[in-house]
């Protein structure tokens, strides 16, 4: 049974930084592509960044140059470093694990609020 636990969300002022963590258990973590998604109230859930087991990354245009995704396969953890945060980054952020067979798993989400 795959379990994902996100942490690191919170309230931050515009221009500030947060680092989200996604800890996985119960899986061959290094085989999975891991993605961070976000969903603002009334909007669809969108991909923010993803990283393959080999470390290849992709980012949404809206976060390029501000966010960085990384992983530590020894610890079964993926991080999302978020810098220069904007109010429009406010959302619930979700971690997603995608297996090579196409099965995916979601975490419970962590709230990020950017405001003064």
C-alpha cells in the first residue's frame, strides 16, 4: 500500500519561500515519476512540476525560474522549493506518484497561502 505524506505548507508573504516535502512509503520509490500539482478554489488541478526516477524535470511555465523540484531516493522524499512566491501561487498542493505501469497515487494535500 503506497502512502504519501505532504508537509511544508503554510502562510508566507509575497516574495517569500517555502519548501514542500512529499514522503512516500510502501513502494519502489526510485521507479516512480513524482509530480507536484496544485488546485486553487474553483479551479482545476494543474501540474506544477514533475521529476522522473532518473531526475529529469519539467515545470509549468508559471513557475519556471521560481520553483525547483528534487528528490532523495535514499529517503523516499521529493521536495518542491518555492521561491519568489506570488499570491496566485495560493492553492492546495498535492503530491502524485506515477508508476511505470500507469497507476498513480495522491497525497492528502498541503495548503500554501501567499498573502500579507
